């Protein structure tokens, strides 16, 4: 799937008061058409600031200071966010729309869904947003996309498509939710349905929110239904209770129907095996791979971490065969400490 994917939902604004021009142009929620307490929902969306050690595995990729949003989902200060904001964080601060700051502890990160959790160290003083069902969403449904800041940072949007998302960083969702117009503060933003319930967490800005060649800017959301099966284990252990997938630490993009290595993480399995940016992936374990989705399904079915996987690739004019010993992504990242 074509598109530009940015991690950090906050950018320097250059606008007095810090309001992004896209927010000034975006349609606002119609209170007359809303059958729930909009202010109560918006109060539960916090700005999240995370500090990450320079030695962290993700520091060179995502930075050492990250900002986005998080949504309070229980009465004990549990805040759901997008995981790239808080993965490997050493300190987290939540800022409410009333200006109050509360320190928080990282709780969990799940790289398969992209969800992350933090827990406030002091009462947040807000009612949690009820969890809804993303399976109820359909194309054209009205939704509200909200970042911290109340109604000024909430836009009236619509679901424009629901389809697979495959990212270059060994990440895929079978049914991601896409909305438009684009919200400029997407990272960890709340996707609210017509019932006033949380049905997704903001992940990306996408140039092609609707499948096809024509640009259609929007946002991609991780559907909330993915949380229920993994949430209890995430809270208890810091990660989901599922067998780990094989991980290579390799970034792959699609160009002219080819899968091209665009980067390798230092000292990750792909790097240790000698894969290089510019390599064209031809096959994995003898299976010709076409498209990121097909490649990931082939990779994740090929064996557990520790499996030695055979790649056939094109480098310049030479066809090469390399074996990569797959790793476990969590072995390279610092999980949240248990509190």
C-alpha cells in the first residue's frame, strides 16, 4: 500500500497558539447530532510526553523525546496509546486539557497490534472513555478524531475504508481503519464512534487512505477490538501472551511490484546476516514473495525466533542466497519495568 507514514503526531506548528492549519480548516463535531457527553469524552484524551534513553534500541529510529496522545480507559489511571510513543520510555508525563500534569509509568507495549499502555501515578480526575466495538464500523460512518485539547482539537470525520495495512517495519494489520479528513495530531489520538465509545487509536498519517492510485490523505487507526484478547496479559506482564513472531529488523518497501530492502537495524538479525539496503527480495524459504502482506505472512509462518530462514535476493545483477537467523524483537527492546 502506498503512503507516507509518520510516527510522531506532533510537529512544530508555526501558528499562534499552536493550532495546526489543518485543524482550523477541519469540520468540528456537531453537538446537536451527538447523543453523548462530548466534553466528558474529550477530557479523557491526554497529551503524552515520553523520554527515552539514547541507548534504547528504538532511540535512533523514533527519537529520545516523543509526543502524542493517550486515552484514559479505566478508573485507575490506565491510558491507552500508540506504542511507538512510549516504547522503551524511562519517563512519561500526561498533560490534561486543563493544563494539569501527571507523571506516569510505562505498563506495556505490543508490537503486533501497535498498542501501548501507561498508568498515571496520581488520579487523572476524569471519567474513562468506554471501550466500543470497531467491528461495528463501516465505510462512511461518522466518527470523531480527538487529540488532547478539547473541542478545538477534535474533528468530525468519516470512516473512508477498512482494509489491510502493511508497514515497512515488519508490521501488519488485517483490518485497519482509515478516516478522513486528516487530523494533524494523529499519534495516540482517540477514534470515537457515534455511541461515544473508543473504537481505535491513532497510528499514522496516510497519503492513500482509500485504496487506489489517487492521493486521499487521512489517518490510520488500530482497531480497538484487537485489545480485548491481549489487554490483561499486557497489564500483567508488559506484553501479550502469544508466541513471538520471527523478527529480522529489516525495513522493506514496495516499488514497481518489487520488494526492496530500504534499511536494516544495526546488529539486528538481517544486519548480522549481511542483507543490505537496495537488495530485492525474490523468495523466502523457496516461496516467491509478492507484496508486503504476502511476504509477512510467509515470514511469520516460516518458523519461530531462532529459525534459520533462507532468502533469495537480487543485489545489483547478482542473485544471492542468504540465511538469516530470526530473532525475537523483545530481546532487543527494554520492556516496561513492573511496578
